[in-house]
């Protein structure tokens, strides 16, 4: 099993990192780097890649090592995967050496047992890396290796440079990798890496794109404590955030921005939900609001340029709407670049590393009294029921005469509905399934209506700024604003019916 935290670093900071206090204490810090040449092999149709594996032969001095890695998705930069490494006598892989290592009933196991596979293997890309490997022994006794890498990944289709830092756990607890990364971040601006070297190599061969990732259902156990539930929910939210980082950085899919933003909203809601029992550390809320706002502008302009103007365009001349759409699409693209830069920043890296360290270490226990620790050890089921009832009451209060509320008060009701929805989904596995389904269905319909109404309010504000950017788009922007206002007015009865239907229900706890 290999456990590595992968980070990227500007090439101009690599030597500075070598002299960081944590690394300078090691005698190996001044050793010259070693050249690692690794040739990755696959079949012409990339069968190993498609079954989630990478196969390489690495030359180090006069030795050759064959390595098979079963790739898994990284969690906040931590690659936790099965690795099978053994010496070989030639420059090409020997699949027979893997037969006792890989189960025959897996896709990869079937592949290496197919006699035709070995004959069809060919080099697909090569990595040439100058590596400085610095062993560290922490005061806790944990052992890890810090690898400073500089080199290239080369394929027939092109090459890419790579400058990276890898923290590999040799012995101890994975959370120590995050703490070491935080200490190194004090010296140079590191960034979490979302891709392994194999990922980068295959990206030269295959034009793969990272799809937007929705939240997975939270699975809680009836015997879970409040603290157990918090940890499961927080990690679930963090998984959604991290799964969409790569898509945000690539900038190709606006949906990744949306889903990462949803993940952040869910995480902020979870922290608020548990705040009385498990208070967040100082500054966390501010940093989460910062990254959410960096994504928010991109998302708002995407919605306007897409679905909002598409609906308006059905009732207007294309010549009138087209200039508006072009302006909005360009502003949206610019904001996607800003969102990508935020996710690539050292500030965001610090936020993630600090949060994961706090979560893994259960940092909230520091300074807690015995009574407070006893409180978070209580069963989560009763806590969940109390939370759902309380949040439901807040929504009912804020939603009184919902269809007649002004934009500000309706926005507060929408936020309350969102918090109820997230809380219900967080605790759904502790509640009767049928009750959850009916409640969430009615709440979802209400949220959808409130959501597009909020989009209309935001769009109206954005459209006011469009003529200043492009006078040619002024008439189209004015038409779109009028169209949205008419749609909101026409929705009055629908919102009344949706609210009436929801108001009859009781929370599922």
C-alpha cells in the first residue's frame, strides 16, 4: 500500500524548499539528485489505463524495478493505492511476476493473465525525473520521505515539464503528511496536486476530461455518536469539493464550478449544524466564505449566459439576445479563470491542509471539558431528530406568506430551505426511508422554484452592468430583464401551491 501526498511547486522555489528548516536537518538534503527514468507500458488500446492501473519499469542506476499501481481517486491530494514493486531483468515488464499479487477475479487480474497481453505491451510514455529523496523522522516516531522532483513526461504526442513534491508515508499516521505539508508551506507556496505522473502521461495520450461530481449519499450508523456523524458528514462534503477541483482548474466545464460550490455550501452548512457541539477553529468560516465567493461570480454569470438567456431568447429576436449572450459568456469565462486561480492558490492549499489536519486530529477536542466530550459522544440519532425539527420550524417561520415576500426576506427563506435540505440529506440514513423521500421531494420542488427566482434576481443585477461593457447589448439586456420580471410575476400561484404542499409535512426525524 502506497500513501503519498502530492504537491506542486514553482520551479524557482525548489532550491529554497531544499533549505527549509524541516528538510535542512537531514544529511540527505545536500545530496545530488538521482535520475529516475520510468517507461510506462500499455496495450495499443490502453487496457491497463482503462482498468485503473499503471505499469512501469524504472531504471535507477543499474537496477530495474517493475511497478504496478492500482490507481484510485485521491482524497485532498492524498493518493492511497495498492502498489506492487519487484526487480526485473530487462527493460520490459514481466507480467508473470504479478500473478501471485493480483486477484484473478479483478479486471486487472484478468488482463495480466491473458497470454496475449504481454505480447501486445508497448512503451506509451516516459518520465525522466531528477529526484532528491530526503528521509524524515518526526518527533512522533513516524517516518516519511520527501521527494523533490524536477523533469519531464514525454510521449510521441508531446511532453510536459513537472516540478513536484511528494510526501510518502513509510511508517505512521497519514495525517502527519498534512502537518508536514503545512510546515513546508511556510517556506514556499505549495499547491495540492490532483494528478499522479501516470495521470499526466495518459493525459498526453487521451483527451480525458474531469466530469463534475455530485455529492454521494451520507451513510451513518444507528450507533454513531454525534462526533462520528460530524466526521462522516464533513468528509463526505470534502470529497465532493476535492472531486471537482480538477475540473475547476481545467476550466472546461462550468458544472465543476457549480458542484464544487455546492460541496462548499454543504460543508459550511454542516459546520453550522454542529456548531454548538463541535465548534470550528478560528478563521475557518472566513476562508470557506472566501473560496465560495471566488466560485460564486463564475457560477452566476454561467447561469445568466446559459439557461436564463436561453429562456429569454425564445421570446426575442436572436439579433437582440445574441450580443447579450456573447458579453455574458466572455465575463463568465473570465470569472472561471479567476476561480481556477483561487483553487490553484497557496491560500486555498493552506485552507485544505489545515481543515484536513483539524478533522483527522479531532482538533475540536483540544480544550474541551469532560462534560463537552461526553456530549459529543451521545447518540447521533436523537441529535439528528432535534436538528431537523428545529430547522423545519425556522423555515416555516421565515416562509410565512412566502409568495408575497420581498426579495430579501424570500432569500432568507431560501437559505433556510437549503439548510433543511442539507440536514435532511445528511441524516437520511437515520430516518424512515419513505418519510425522507416524501419530505425531500416536496422540499426539492420548493427549492427549485425559489432557486430560479433567485437566479432571476441575480440576473437582473448582472444585466444592469452589461450595457457598460457593450452598448450594443443594451436593448437585449433590457428585454431580458423585462422577460424575467414577467416570469417571476407569473409564478406567484405556483409558489403558493408548492409552499402549501410543503407546509403540511413534518420533518422525517
